[in-house]
C-alpha cells in the first residue's frame, strides 16, 4: 500500500505513521506536517499548512507522482489554541475569529485535502480515505451542548465526508471515504479534559492508531460515507 498521513507530528498522526510503516503490505508512508522532516525507511515526509491550499496541492504532486494512493488519513484537528480558541461553555463566549480558526482547521483544511487527494486514489484496487472526526460532532449524540465551535466544525466535517463519499462512489466505486472517532487518546489535545475518562477508555496513541487502522481496513464500499468509532460501531450523524 501507498499511504498518506496528514498531521504526522501530532500524537495520533505520529502513531498512525509508525503503525503503517511496520506493516509488511505498506510500501511507503507520505507523512505531512508543518516541518515536513525526518525521513526514514518507508517514510517520505512533506511540509504542508492546512490554511495554505498551495502547500496541499504541492503535496499531492509529490505523493501522486509515483502512482495511485491506497490509503489517506487526515489526522488533523483543533480543539483549543489559547488564548484565542477554547471550548465554549456558553453562547456568551462565542468569538468570530476563534470560530473561523476552528472551521478553518477542522473542516476547510480537510476539505481542501480531499479536493487534491481524492482524485489520486487507486481505481484498480480498493482504496480508503479517512478523516479523524469526534463523537461530539454528532447531532444525534449531543446531550450536553457547549463546545460550540468544535462541535459545529466537526459536524461540518462529517457532512463534507458524506458529500465526498457520494461523489467518490460515482467515479471510483471500490473506494471508501469515512469519518472516524478515535475515542479519547492520551495526547496534549485531550490532556486538559481527561479527568472523567475511565482508565480503560483512555487510549495511548499506539493503541488508538492500531484500532483506527483495523476499523478502516475492515470497512467495505457499502459503508462509505459512514461515521465509525474506534471499536467499529457506527455513530449517529
């Protein structure tokens, strides 16, 4: 397999890269981060910026130059970036600039990755495109409210994934596009919010990566456009 991971410097992204590199059926992993450095066996790093489409287009030229892609995972995301972006507890905390940043990173950037990378998916063999989402982006599962910008931007991502899957089915019927929820992973992103997470539901990045890859590789084309948790269960949109 020829694979691409966006967000390879993050906790989950880095673990995804290493888990894929360890597989015998993986020939190369193109690993995208802001720095884009650190080449090793079967690893081809590249720089990109989610908010700069030209960098995403350049990455597509690099990764697609040697042939079609079998697996693409967008493992980027923004929950907070103090002092501007923090999970809002009330509508009174909403800020236009913070909301714009959340949507830029959580929805617009991944959409631009899809624009440039979905045409590169293998049409001769099953291929897969996954976006890391979050259960809090589910409309049907929302019982607590709050976290307005994060929830709304992930819900927007989920809608985009469904749209992409419908379009992809027309041009590449054996390909799959899905949203994945990794659960709560022990990374800097989730660290401030781990207090009430049961120990057996706080995953280290390596375990989370393996779970996500197992789910993704176990899906069939009829499940394209779905939203799946780390254990393979479907999540209500």
